[in-house]
């Protein structure tokens, strides 16, 4: 998951606001019905977020999210999905304003997103690890009892995820400071390396992305938590949301989505989320 998925920044907000004028004339979203009664749903996928969604060498959509959507589309006789790939901010604004019916791209469920979009049930899970000093004995969130995480912006999906974990585990007391502007990954890891905080709550992939630039090594634990990822729908597409949610449930129960996750992530993400206590029925 790219960094701008997890962090809300002033720059992102300004870009989104600046994009509104360009999309103002795009109309409002509502899946369009053809003469044969089949409704076309315009999905937008992010162009640079492999393996979740990306544009291949020919500019066509590819990745885990597309494979999931195609599995759902096969089950829905009354709907036909169309796909586009664009950048992160254009996708968000375009869906909100109505150019697209729905956006998929490894988004966490957050209160802020729920106000702006309709949200699906989780169709996948994203896993968090703890990044700690090499000699640390911390291996789990339980080991952080009485300790402190590196600060997180309250609008960050990670903050929602860790608060949900703490609600599920009320006997564990972890201090989670908040900040107005999120630090860079390097600043987070520096703060753990110098002992200011006990751990960073982040994914292994995000640590791996900057590890070679740090000048020191940190330890990455096995996954300690998971957060469901959801489809974002334009507010007018409640009927589409309901139909797709039913298929998400069915494809989880029959193991289809688990098999797709094994193809892309080398594990059944739904089983792993169950093991971590993060699976949502």
C-alpha cells in the first residue's frame, strides 16, 4: 500500500480541491442501465499500486483488485463492469464527483471515508507488522503493553486499525500518540532506532521500501494485526454496493477470494485475518 493511502496530508487535500473544477462537468454517478436491463458500473483502479492495482505495459488495468472484480462480475448477470486506471487523487475525486461509480485500491475503512463514500464489506485484508530495534524482544502487540508506538495522525487508517485492536484487547495498554502531520517513514524509523518510541506500527513492505536508505537495520515482526480493505462507491450507488456485498460474502465463504489472495500474496488473507482476530463477518 502506498504511503498516500495511509496518510492524510495538506498537500493531498489541496490536490483534491484543485481537481474539483476539472471534474465539475462530469455529471453524477449512477450505474447506467442498457436496453437489455444490464447496468454498466464504471470502476476506477489506481495506476501505480502493485500488486493491488496498476496499469500494465499496455496501459490496461491489472492486479489483485481487478481479479477480484472480475470474479464478482461473473456472478452478477444484471451488471457489467467497465474498468479505468488513473492516479490516486483523480480516482478519489472522480468517484466522489460522479465520473466513476466506484473505486477499488486497498483502502482502509475510516470514519472520514464513510462520510464521503459508500463503503463495501472488506474484500481483502492488509497486514501490519511492528518495526523495532534489532535487539528488541517485542514480537507482538501484547508485548507493547505499557509501551509507546510512534505517533499516528488520527485520520490515518492505521490509527483506526490500532484503536480497533485495543478495543478487542482491553487488557493491553499501549500509548498511541497523535500528531497533526504524519512523519516520513525515515523519521518514524529514526525515532524507534534512537529509543524515542518503542515500535512503529506499519507494514513490512513499507519498511522494506526505505530500509536500504536508513544506514542501520531494524527488526520486523510477523504480522500482528490486519485491517479490512473496502471498495469506495459514489453515494448514489447503494444498489450496486448491496449487490456486490452479497457476492463478496459468497466468494469468501466458497473460498474464491482466499484462493485469489494466495495467488498474489502467497497466503489466504482471510484465514490470516481470522487468526489475528481481525476478520469481520
